[in-house]
């Protein structure tokens, strides 16, 4: 296995851990609150959408609604 392949595997594993932590952190929260929390933590909209099982457009709408409200 080359260094590039090892690096790719490492990144994949770190992303999996990040998703698990995000799922655990948002468990039991409303979608809007969860999206805001993950956004403040610095996660990108694509990852937030994956964690919340929704689309990036929905995440964008949730975050926009929370900023207005």
C-alpha cells in the first residue's frame, strides 16, 4: 500500500469518526437545532445533510430560518 493510499484510508476513517460524533451529539435534537450546532462546529453543509439524512438545500433552509428566528 502506498503512502497516498494509506493517507486516503486514514482520511476515510477520520470522516467516519466525525460522522459518528455528529450523530451522537445531535441525537434527540430537532433538525434545526442540530443543523445549527453542527454548523457552529464547522461542519460543511454536505456533511450536515448526511448526518441529518436530508438534502443540502434543507440544511441551508434550516440554518437560514434559525438565523432569522
